[in-house]
C-alpha cells in the first residue's frame, strides 16, 4: 500500500517514514501542501497523513482541496495542536482521524490500520491464489498456511500481483507499488526482485510469468 506523508518537520518525517516502511508500506514524504497537490499523483495513494501546521497552505486547506478533488482515501491528521476547535475543524473539512504529537507508536499503528480496514471493507480480508494467501489486515503472506517470508521490496511486488488475481500487472504499476517518488528506480530492479521471488516460489505451484514488453502476472500450475 502507498501512503502520502505531508510533514514539514524533517526529523519526524524521516522517523515516521522509516517506521511505516518497516511495516511494508511505500511512503512518499513531502514538506508542504503545494507539493502534495501539484507534485504527486494523488490517485495512487491508499491513505494520507497530514500535519496541520504546514508552511504555505495549512493542513486544513490541503485536506479541503483533497476532498474537493473527490479523493476518498482516508486522511489522518497529525498535529501538536490539541485544542477542541482545531480537532473539530480538521474533521469537518474532511479528515477521518486525528492524533496529537507526541503520540504512542502502538496507538498510531492501530488507528492507521483501522482507517485502511474501513476503507477496504468491500475487499476480501484474505486474498488467495492457489496455496498462496495474503492477509490484507495483518499484511503477511502464507503458503499452504505456513508463513511465507519475503523482503520489503518482494512483499510490495507480490502484494501488487496477488491483488490483481492472475491478471497482467504493468511494470509501471509495480514500480509505483515498490518505490517512493524519491527513490532512484531502474526497470532492472523489477527484474531482480521478480527473479528473487521466482526462486522463493519454485517449490510451489505458484509462478510469475513475464508478459514481454508489458509486465508480469501470477500463474498457477495445473495439478
């Protein structure tokens, strides 16, 4: 899943992005609302985390503009301002949840997952492709009901493939799923991670097929 973090405190932004990436999220960090609106493809995000005290346009105005674009992604506010009026205004303009700084990591993680879960109510909790399964809430893979451990990049790649259920996934979509906008990416990195995943899957009926010039898809061997 891809998250947008709009936070002008570089220390907090770096720390929070590292925390989220350790849980297999792809995170794009921007320091102001103008960059969030003009410099990102907003339709690619599953959730936005927005600080209210941003330079330039305020966090409230950014949220208002996001909702004006008919974007339904959940929005979580992070701010040091704990006044009731500020909380009410943030929720009124379109935020879905609100956390004040400093915050406990466990509570932040629980609230984040709750927002994503509510946003994905129409999606099955567990996606299956033969013996391979992905728990959308716990965000882990199993193979034949046993843990199937992969690296962070491989996790993002395999998640994108299983979410498409055997349909071809274009390389550009895979690159967006695996990397943030600040990462230096080469198409060769996709091939490297596909190769590694193929090695992990080689003793299972699940394989990754290359559609030359287009992308990749999951394939299930016939028994």
